[in-house]
C-alpha cells in the first residue's frame, strides 16, 4: 500500500517517523516521508494515489476538519499520532479536549497513543470511537531503548565542541525564544479554536508565558554559575526545536565552556552527557528511561510548571544545592537507583513501548489490519516520481498563465482580486517554515545506515528523493 507521512517539526519528528517508514518499506509498502507540501497537500489536491495519510495530530480547527473530511471522502485512509504528546501533563483531560473533538476523531481509522496516560482518557472522552485508540507507544520512544545504543554511538558529539564530559541543558521556552511573535501565537490558537474549546486556555497561556519569562532569567543565572564553578566541564545548551540558537547566545553572553548546539537529534546528546538539567522537559523522561543522571532545576514554585518530567528527576531549588549535587553526581559513588525505582511507574504509564515490540512495528501491524479498498493499490517509485513531475509541469503552466494575466491588470485591480491585506496576514499565521528548513540526502541516508548498524534490519530498504524536503522510502525489490 501507499503511505504518506508528513513532518511538521523536523528536529522533533524526523527520526521517529523515518523509523516507521523503514518498517513499512521493509514489509514491501511504499512511503513518502517529508514536508506537508509533498504529503498532506498533494493528497488534498488528489495528486497522489490512494493510501494511508499518517498525520501528526487531529486538532479540530475548521481548516483541518475540512481537510480530514475531504481526503477521507476522496478515498484516503487517515491515521494519526499526536506529536505534541501531552505526556508532560499530570492530567490529560485538557489536552484531550483541545487537541481532539468528536468530529476529528470520526474521520480517523486508527489513532495511536503513547501509553495508558493518553489512551484511557481519550477512550472515556470519545467512547463511541474507543476502538480507534490503540496503545502502541511512540516511535520516538523506540530510540530510548537499549537496542538503539549502537545507533547513538555513531554520532560524535565532540565534533561540535572540545572533548570531555559535559552537562546537557535542554531548554523549553519556544513561545518566548522562537521566531514567532507572541501575539501571532495567540491569534493562531484563537483561529484554530483552542480558546473556544477551553475557555480558560487564553489567560492560562498569558500566565504560562509570565512564568517562563521569569524562569529563563533563572536559567541564565544557572548556566553562568555552572560555567564558573565547573570550568573543566562543557555546558551544552540544547534549544527546543522552535527556539533560536542566537537567542541563548545573546542571553548568556560569552563564556568559554558554554555551547549552544542544535545539531543532531536530542537523543544522542542525552546518551553521551554526564548530567541533564531541565525544567518540565520531555527529555527528562528519556534520561530516566536510559538511566542518565538528571536534575530538575526549580528555583521557585509555580502552578504553571510541567510537573511530571520534574518528578522523574532530583529536584534542586538553589545554586548552592546545585553545586553540591553535581559534585555528588559526577563522583563514582553516586547511586541513582532509588530515583529510578520511583520513576518506573510514571514512565510505564506514559510510554507503552519501553519493552516488547517496537512502536514502529506495532503501528505498521495496525495499518496492515485496516480493511479498505484504497489500500490495495500500491505505486512504484517511478510512478510516484512521474506523478510529481507531471504535477509540477502543470503547476508551472498555470502559474505562467496567471502571471501573464496579472501583468495586464492595473495595480489597484490586482489588490482587489487577490484579496484584502487582513486575509493575507491570516494565512501567514499558519506558515512556519523555520520548523522544517531543509532535509539533506546525507541526513536521511545517515539515519538508514545507523538503523541498519544498530538493529541489523532494513538491508533491502532504500531511499530516493521525491521533493526538496521529502523522500520515498521503499524496498529494493519494489522499485520499478
């Protein structure tokens, strides 16, 4: 069958979604993986043949609901796993209300859950479609497992800074330190219906931003303190995928052993660090799963922090305590066992694939169980490339005709025909190219090479470029 897998935020989703693609290709299916323009949008335009569209959420904005309805009516099969996850929240109820509704759930054939934390709540909320929610875990969590250790050994973190031990500080302030303006974020959420689905959300967001702004200042103090107190260590700041690197560089200033690095997947950085320091970040769960020493820096109390990641860490509230604890953690005598036992229950309630079958394998199992006439058809690589080429030729002709038309029309009429400025600005609110800037050949071939090396699988799987930010993933035996 044909499978189309869009990526919204490359740094967050590429590894996990590539793993699903490789598993599907290994079983003989043909996958297009990449930007929404080459997956979602080409399905919306009925350019791509029927198949499964595996979306990154079922958020019920008006635009998304129209899209879901259209592609399902056009014969595509819709499945989803929410990449925002909601695993950092103690209670999943608010997430279940804002990221789904009865209508969006009705369009999906399968909805893949991260663990009991989300699946149990979703089944209660949408009980008439409870059978659609499948507790498989996330392919992003697959990479946390022991069998992926060799995968990360292939990634040399020290090509980005000096050799030696380092403290990793993954940050989680995308609203304040991202490229987007705060008021555009509010406008986007309002347009997507978040505030109407949760009446308290708008002013909770204001308070969350206020809390985060204060917390950023405390982390700036912390990083400078660590740099001065532990000059023999490197301090690596790992910005959230939406945060800008130069934001942290300008906030911190020049410190010789502090590095702001976004290169590579975050899992590799967690695997190789001596200590992880965070507040409310999903990376704390990953560090706990692979038994990396971890601290939650909580310099003040707040109702707006993400408590659950902090509960799987040692909690520190002052710089003096931080210094003492780091000295203990970096010593050979430090024992993390008590903390690991305490976090076991949290981890296994939120992540269904820490043991047993990989989530990627379970997802493909579920796809293969779907009985739908559209899934009988399967396209070859050459057919898909020809479809794309023909589409681009037609688009070029259409654009040329439109340009010639515009050249004959006066400026004031052009503005009238295109639409008013207000509508143009609304469209730009949903356009976030900084989330997925590019996708190089060596990134994708490198992913495949490391998966082959670590898992001893996917020897017949191949990749071929489909678009500027998309690839076809297929089996060598099904190329032509």
